[in-house]
């Protein structure tokens, strides 16, 4: 769901978990599915620079399973950087 941010100068994407009918059932799988409880992606233009934007990414999730919190935090911080790199690659490819 995308909505204008409070400053009126960007876009907020609100994230929330949904149940998908084709998702594997945990009892039938050897995997543990993480749950996104809530999150946002906030994109705002950089004043005076038409080729850049600020990107703020927050997420509250429950990874489930028995993975220690320190390991989850390390993985999540690495994944956030990879996510931004993928957004940049897509923007260059499709943005013109």
C-alpha cells in the first residue's frame, strides 16, 4: 500500500504480512517461515538532486525457529544492503 509521506515529498510503502494460499504449511516443511509483523519503505527526493533519493527501510519481523538473535540481526543488516543494491540495479534498468 503506497501513501504520500507526512511531508508530502515522498512515498511510503506500508508492509504487512498476509497469508498466501500456496505457501507451504509449516508442519509439512523442514523450513521455518519468518513473519513480517510490520514495516515501511520511505522514499524521499534529495533536494537539489533529481538523480537521488533518500530510502528509509524499517521492518519488524519474527524469524521463528531457534536461530540466535545476534545471527538474525547480522543477516538482516547484510540483507538490507543487498536489497538497496537490487533496488538501484532495477532503477537503472527500468528507470530510463
